[in-house]
C-alpha cells in the first residue's frame, strides 16, 4: 500500500509554454500533498503544501503565480509550471501524507517528473 | 572549461558489511524523523522512522538510532547488498505530524562487490 504515482515521468517543452504534472495517491486518500523540487546532487526542497479543497501554501521564494497547484480531490494534486524557462528545468517530486492510524503521518513520495525546458 | 558540481558525501562499503550513515539535524524541537532511500532518477522511498520519545527503532535489516543530546541520527544497514546502493536522506519534522519535512544533504552509499 501507500503508492503514489506521477505523470508524466519526463517532459521536454519549449521556453514560454506551460506544463502540468499530476500526482495521484493510488491506494489511499491524501488530504495533504506536497510538491518538492530537486536539482542534481542536491536535496529535496519543499515548494508548497497542497490541501484538498483549499489554496496551497507556498514556501518562501516560490512564486505562486508561476507554480500553480490544484488539489481537486483526495487522490489528485496537479502542479502547473507556467511560462516555463530553462532555469525551471529540474526534477519535481510530489508526496502524499498518509494517516498511519496513530499520531504520526508519513509522507510517501511519487517517482518524480523530470522537466527539461529548451 | 572545467565544470564544478556539488559532491554528496560518499560511503563505500563491501558487500556483506554493515553500513552506518549519519545525519545531524538542526532543530532540537523536531519531533519526528524519517530515513529515505533515493535511487537515481526515482523518488525517495520510505525506509524507517522514529519519534523523539524513542532512541532506537529496528526494521528489517535496518536500525535507526536517535541521540537528542547531540541532535544526531544514524541509519544502520546490516549485511549491505548491491541493491542498497543509493542516496540516503534523513528528514526531520518539527510538527511531528508529517506536515513539513526538512531534508538533510544526503549520503551516497556505494556497495562494492
């Protein structure tokens, strides 16, 4: 259990276009999903927290108008990179928080989406 | 020209040996800690977690030790196998509820045959 999928797994787009990435929890409901960004040989940096039915909470320095997040259901969150530029090229990873039945909720991660902007 | 890149700390071990990966966390108020394994081109995979009211927790072939006095976390992997080769990240959660994780820099584990 606790499987999270992402689609697409990789995407190449032209500068100025928008790209949508989907994150799905396949076998559990996730009231909260998270979006991270990871550059090569670096750690994961949290971009935003997505709550079902409400606006996302963005980390400091992350442009909310550039990285649009929608959490339309308990199993789906989407990240849209608008007007993408080469500096947006990165590995984008989502996670979903699963209620463990106790006091600790664990985040389970998707496989990531490699975005390359030409 | 010469390219300059970041270098992850690397731990090289022989197959069958035990591995110990260390992590120093930053916030003494953090209540929940997790170890993740990340293979190249993939998302992080949950390995084991521990709450701040414990100092040791064991899983299958893995043990996590927590020393709150010096804010230190370690992951021990018994009988390391080639499939264990990956980058390992520790993460701390101040809220204790999995709400906001702060990841460490990561350690590259290389298993030599």
